[in-house]
């Protein structure tokens, strides 16, 4: 595998043009995701810490967050991979704690079956249009697989262990 | 999110991939059932940013705010990983001479800092432009830009799966370090079908406003124009592609 994602594979099999478009769209998608998530992160931050702000000043907060992001990446240097591995385990622990801690109050009959009866259709309560609208969420599942090409450069230099942190 | 000791990469990587996939699948199903089976129920939980919040508030007898603060690092980590992804991708594109050499500048620890900086500036510009074009439409357009990013990802996934199928037939004689199995091609075809349905849904059902289609068309046109104006005449195989991948084989084969 080549660090950089799926474009190398696409380039050899589908030709240089489609290969480039894969690399272009992959980078573009991640740049857009980061900018949108940073906006949400800033809003959550100001909400959580009761920070008074003027909506016109939001761009300054975005700049600060971006600067922090880049500096943190550069500062972590070769420990980026290990940091992501560690945080990956921490993030994985969150749903496990959630499931273990709330298991006693789960009630499938009340919150899923009975709620579904409120709708006319059981299988597609929001209709075909609603189903198609929510379907893209399932594409996020593939994201983890797509990420594997990106970590190989780090593992190659660090050690042969810990191939996956993503 | 899984650590696997890779002694012999050729045999352990497929196993690691399966373990990662199974972990993701089991966790996703478990979380889905856990979140849907408690207050406030499946339909409200589907529309909140952090569905775990309700459960954690009950569990720790604390406020929504404190729970959100404790979940912020997880959200920050998602941003961090996505930034890692675009930095690495643009650096790799630059090494193949598909982007200018400045994108492949790296700092201590092989961090592609210039790709990170340029990508961050582009992302920031995108937000600022959306903010100042029309403030009333900002929230709507932000949502539509998310759709644009999803369309970009769908394109990548479809081409990746098609590449896999083409590779199987076009370079079938190539010696592989591990077998894919007979289900590889049919599953890839199913994947292509699913992603095409998702793509069509995003294009025509996601929103009545077609701003996202126009934005996608503009970005795609820019990519195509850039490729033919700059990248096509300069591109080459990077060192990694020549040594790690199969480029040498293909070049020699041709």
C-alpha cells in the first residue's frame, strides 16, 4: 500500500486521469469535513464554556482552532500515529462505557417497537425519500477502511507493529 | 482502533482488516441498539449530535453541558484524524507530481506541514466565503456543503471498488501476497451498487435546492481543468509507488 489513500490503486488500474480525480476528491472531501466539523466544534465550545460571542467574530475562532490543529499536528511529529492509536482506544471506550452503564434502563419494546407503531409504515417510517436521505450515513462505515492506506507510511517508519490506529 | 502485531504483513494484514471490520460492525450494531432502546428513543436520537449524552446524563447524574465537555475530545479527535488524512493525501499527490512540490514539504516526524497549512487555509476560506456571501443562507449552505463532501467520498469509493474489479481481471496473472477469495468481486459490485444509490439519493433527494450540485460541478470542473492544464504533463510515479506498489510491474508489462 502507498501512503496517500486509494488514488495510487485507482491510478494504475483506471488510468492517470481517474486516479488523479480520486486523489483530488478524497482530499477535497476531507478538507470540507474538517471545516464543517471545526465550525460545530467552535459552537459546542462556546456553548459548553458559556463564552459570550458575536457571530461576526466566529471566523477569528475558526482561525484559532485551525492554528491549534496544525500546530498540534506538527508538534506531535512522529508521535502522531501513537497519539491517534491511544485516542482511538479512548474513543472506543466511550460506547463501551455507555452500553455497560445504561444496560439496566434499555427497553426495546417501549422505545423502538411502540414508537414505530406511531408511524403508518414500519419498515420505512419516513418514507422512501426519508430512507434515501438517511442512507448516506451508512457510507461513513467505509471511511475506516479507506483510512488504512494512510497509516502505512507511519507504521513503516515506527515499527512493524500496530498497523491500525484508525 | 485496533492494534495488531504485524510480524508478516502479507498474512496478518488481511486478518487485521477483518478484525477491524468485525470490531466496527459489532460496535455499530451494539451502539444502535443501546441508543434506540432508551429515552428519548430512536427517532429523537437520530437527530442529535451526541446521542450518548442522554444516557451519560442519567448515568453520572450530571448536566448536559458537562457531558458535552467530556465528549468534546472525541469530536476533536475526529477532526484531528481527518486533518491527518488530507495532509497525507495531498503530500502523496505531490510526490507523484500531481500537485506542486511545496505540498510535500515535511517537518520533524514526517508531518506534511505545508499540506496541512494549505488545506486548512482552503477549508477556512470555504467557511468564510459561505459566511459572507449570504448570512441568512449560511446554515442551509453549510448543510449542502456537507452533501458535496459526501458526493466526493462516494465518487472515491465507487472508483476504488471498480479499480479492485478491473485489477482482478486486467492483472489476473500478477502474483499476490494473499488471496481475496471468490466473494471479492461480487461484494465489490454490490458495494458499487449501494454507493451509486446513495449518490443518486444525495444528488436528487437530499435537498430541493440544487446548490450542492452546482458546487460539486464547479469543483469537479476545477479538478479536471487543473489536471489537463498542469498535472497531466508533469505526473510520474513516486518512489513509494515504484517500490511498494505494483507500478514497476505494470510499467514493464506495458
